[in-house]
């Protein structure tokens, strides 16, 4: 997304075009948090520290502009549905800033969630109840 936008001045137009095309804005919105994900603030601050230390890809200003543009456009389009930056928004920028290959982003996101997934399995096994019963599997049917 940041590659496509390129510079802070292009954020609002790009976001508006994506929403007009019916596409989602990645890194915005969260199933639980109805405000800005508090983890996003921590990662944004880490990026600022890296930038001050000279370890930067120069994308913090762009990310902040995109976040502001997305929040405004999403609030206008969905006034009753709060959609703010989630943890993935700044995680991607941080991983890019430290030089992690982009092909490793998704596995890195997943690795950070393994402990939570395991905890869910243990809790579901102990209680016999799904954590999020409203969730619905939409993948391929299991083979017999």
C-alpha cells in the first residue's frame, strides 16, 4: 500500500480511490479494538526511535499520512463503524525498516500469534467451547 501511495501527499487520493472501488484498507480496523489498537502506538514509537537512531527507510511520515487519511475517509464512509490503525499497520513498516525481506512478513506475523493460538486451543479443549463461535471456516473441506 505504501509503495503504491509513494508520498504523503498521495495518501488521501489513493485511499478514496480504494474505497470507491470497494476495496478494504489494509492495517485498518480490528475485531476487538474499536479505537486505535494500542499496539500500533507502541510500534509507531519504535519506528520513531529507529528513525532518530538513523535506522530508517524514511516511511514513518508516509505511514502517518496514510493512517490520518484512512481514518478520515473510513469515518466518513462508515460513521457507525470505528476503523482505526491495527497492529499490522505499523508492524509492516517496522519490519521493512529493519530490512526483513517482505516475503517473511506473513510468517513473522504468524509467529507472533502462535502463543495466543495455542492458548485458545488449550482453553477450547478445557471448556469444550469455541472462543469465537461466530467465526466461520471458509477454507477447503477436510479430506476424508
